[in-house]
């Protein structure tokens, strides 16, 4: 069983920091459609980014690229009741090579998460073969991260005065909203970026 995490910014070498692009394009099956066929809201491409003097390199569990978080194999009986969870697995997002804050000051850091396949409960939908199973992300306080809006921002990471590195713990677990989980593979992914409020 595995959860793929697509790293949106594994390394941030430029001073234009945490530049992320989210894009939604509605595709229509008709062979020819006039530009007036869609309303303005249906034809929207949204861009969001940030320019900041801060610079950090980012990794998950000290792995660069697109790391894979492996969850343990669990029995279907562990997810047989409604709103059941199992297989909680920790992982850590690390920042290194940051610009150290001046003496006596700190730098707040946010982790921004974006999911492409989200359930009504704000969890990551399974693209594997197991039925009635999703993946739930938890912050460092074991609070569920709600992605129902498509994205979430998690605060709580702080770069201490004079420090060039910081980290924040997260967890992922199986979640069955309805219960009666079926056997099979569990796969999902989330994109992430770092911002400096």
C-alpha cells in the first residue's frame, strides 16, 4: 500500500520563492464550440504565486524528488465500521539551506497542500483498487487536514533566530467514511509548496 507525494518544489534556487501554478481547464466533448458557450466562471484559469527574499530547499523524509510514503498493510476488518481509521504513518517535511532570520527574530513558514481527487470529507480519494477507502492527512497535532476546497494551508513551522533549517511532522492514515472497506491497493497523491507569510 502506498501513497505518492508529488513534490511541487523540491529545490528553490531562485529568489522568486514558492511560485506555484494551479490550473483547472474544463474540457468539452463537442467538436466545435463558440467562445460564448461557457460562462466566464467556467473559463477561468487561476494563478497564484509569491515573491520572497527567503530561500529554502525542501524534502520529505530526507528524500528528494517525488517520495513515496509506504503505509502498512491492514485488514479489512480494521476499516469495517463507519468513519474508521487505521495504519497511521508519520512523515516529515524538512527545510534546509534557508536564510537565517536576524538575531531576535523568527520566520513563520506555511505548507500549502493541493489535492486533485478529494472526497466530500476533505480526504484524498483512492485511485487504487480497494473500495470505500481514502487517505487522510493529519497535521502535527493529529488534526485532520481538510482538503475539501481543493487545497489547505498548514501553519506551525517556524525558522528560529539564526537557524537555516526547520521541519514539521505530518501523518497519513487509511480512512473509511462508510465502513465496509474492500481489499485492494490504496494509492493517492498530494502536491505541496512552501510559503513565507
